[in-house]
């Protein structure tokens, strides 16, 4: 066996690296013996705390070196899966072998954890919007330059601007006033909805969250989805073909995502029931969406051992697009604010100008300037009372919107 001091991975005793393999020293009456644990050298690179806005969980980023010298890809393993060791075979393949034995797996786990001294600790957020971090309110979106915010699947288009300027803000406001896309009633309603949404956290603190959905209704070709995508572009990069949610998703998937999307605007696209079966399905989804946003309390759930789970209510605001108003009953209709767009109502030339600004990130820049403005003007470090804080934010919001 070659000297373990040449190994790039260091383990404290009783573990050591020998010839690219992990061994354990064991004392006996004749001195010490070494026992092979596995034919690779695993070690921690990061200890990750994941905050999804409701619960905090922990996972490990683990890298390794095979005895052949091949670098094993870095992988992320939850604490729950870490002890099972199935991840070794699943993620690193059959040539990474843990030796047989009752205590071998436990010792491999222990050896990995013993390398934690050199691991970086990271905080990962799988939610958006306002979070109280180290005593300060921060508005989270992916690529915000400060925090590690990770959204997956169709939510990947949410994004924070990397800069903001007063000129971007003036450009957008002048376009809204001078280059109407549709009627003023529709445009100003959508603008108000956009800039209301980042205030959800503070309205929630005093039980005044918006309890409705905004419904854009129009026949095929009326550009309703394109219009919805344009106003979602304050929160990321969207088009009419890559909206974050749709009626082709399951209701449970939608309810999970609208909890993740805190203090941002989302869209559930394309309510257009065709057959009787799809009409029943889409109507059930629409009713579930209306109940969720109308109640803002989330479903009560239990774990397998009957322990109550934290509820996951919607935390942002939503636009629903469709060809007709969903039949959601009397109470559901009361929770729906409907705007109808007729074919030909949208000025395509002005729409194209707005889309160019959205593609350039100008709309995202406006949202960033707005949230930074809220921090400076309304979220004073001395403001400890949530009601006073909310009143301050709301008053400033109204002055800003009408100024």
C-alpha cells in the first residue's frame, strides 16, 4: 500500500486514504489493522440548508475520487437519503463499491461527515418574494446576485434584473401613457396588479391579502396569453408560449407552485374546455384555484404518522386566461375580477414595442427599482410593528403609483 499522505482527501483517524480507497484503522490486541470500506474517496463540499418558505431541510453536496483517479461528479443528497447509501450506486455507478459488512455503510457515512470542516455552508431558497434574512427584508428572485434562489421546471423563467435605473422606469411609464396596448381600463388594472403583488407579504401580516384572481377572457387570437406574459415580464422572461402554469397541469401541481411563487405574479393559462371530460377537469381546477386564492389558508395535511403538516396557501397573485369565464359558482365568481379582450382590441405595433423592452430587461429593471425603493422608503430598520409597516408600504405605494 502507498502512503496515505499523498491523497488529495484528508480524513481524521480512524479513517484514512490508501491507494485511492477509503480504509478504517481498528485496534486489537496485536496493535492495529486496516479494513477497506470502499474503492473511492467521498467527501463533503457543501452543507446546504434549503428554505422553501414553509420548511427548512438540509442536504449535502458530495464529491469523490475513484481509485482509478477519475473524478466523481458532485451530487446533492438529502439528509433522509444520506444514510441509505443507495445514492452511491444510483449516482456514481456500479464501479463505486462499498464493501460488505454490517457497519461498513455507517463508517462510510461517518468518514464523509468527518470532512465537513472544509465544506462550505450554503443557504438555498426555493421560494420567491420577501424573506426576513439576518434581520433585514430581502426580495428574492433567481439571479438576484445576493442569494441562491432556485426554481425548477416551468418556473425557471422567473428572474431578477441585474441592474436598475430611473431611465428604465421613465421609459415604461411614458410608454404606458402614450402607447396604449389596449384600453386604459385594462392596462391600468394590470399595472396596478403587478405593483400590488410585491406588497402581499405585508398585507398578509395584517390579514388583508388580495383574495381574488384576475381573469383575462378572450377568443383565440385576442392576444390574452401574450398580454399576460408581457405583465409577467416584470418578474422574469416570459412569452405567450412559456407561461409558468396552465390548465394542462394537475391541480396539486398548481397549488404547490402558487405557494412557491410568493409576492410575484403568475399565470394559469388557457381555460378552454372542449369535450365534456376536459370541461369537468378544467372547471374543477378553476374552482380549486378560486378557493385557494379566495381563502388563502391552504389544505390541511398529515404525514404518514398523522403529524400535522404546515399548510401551503398561495402567496402571490394570479392571472387566469381563458376563452370563457370558468363556471366556479357564485362564491367563486365573487372572487374573480374579469377583464374581457376582444379580437382586434390589442394594438400590435404598441405591443411589439413593449415586448422589445421586456426582452431587453427593462420591465424587470422597473420591478427591481420598485422593491429597492420599498426597502429604503418603507421598510425602516426600526419598524417592528407589522401594521405600521404595512400602512407605510401601502401609502408609499399609492403615492408612487400616482406620482
